[in-house]
């Protein structure tokens, strides 16, 4: 999954805590959020005269706006590891909790389907059969006329 597609997917699934998210989806969204925070911090320091190490108004608004999709993509990423999303609460345990969650977010997910859904790396069929070919191929051979096209 590329950068743009990952951002689009995360915002499309704004508050979806079901399913799985691959590493690329999570880390591209993380990179996007980090870049936005840096850019908004610079704007805050110029416009509102806020020191760079402090959070300004724009950064706080942005962080509130992306809090839900960030948690959602993190939970889906844990699902990819075949872990329950409740393990995300470990980030609130001082010192060690966020390290454990970070390790889970870094490692690859389970291969193939798990109890949370299909593997996000598995590709969907690119060319699903169209209605015409499905309709013709589903007609019993006995009923087909000699002039109708057959697809084998």
C-alpha cells in the first residue's frame, strides 16, 4: 500500500475498529501525522508566537481530529498480529507499555486469514467476471443454442 492510499484508507475508516491493517498502512499514516504535526508546529510558532517545543492551537486541533483514526488504525494493526485491540491500552502503562505495543506494531502480521479477517497483503481479483460472461456460463449446456457463444 502506498502513501496516498494509506492516508485515504485511514480517513475512510475513520472510526472502524474491525478488520486488519498492514504495516504499510499504519506506518504511512504515522509518517503523515508526524509531518503534519511538524508543519503545524512551524505555523503555530510563526502565527501565534508559540515556542516550537510547546503545542500550539493548530497542533492541538489536529491531534484531536486524528485521535480516533490513529487509535482505529492501531487497533486494526494489532488485529493483524492476531491480538485483541484492547492491548492498545498498554500505551498508558508508564515506561514499558508503549514499548510492548511498539514491538507489536513493528513486526509483520500473521500470514493468511485470522480471527479478525483476511490478510491485508492478499490481493483481491483485479478483473472480476462481468455479468454477461457469468450469465452465459451459468446456462446449462443443453439449453445453449449452436449460435450462442460458449466460453470454456
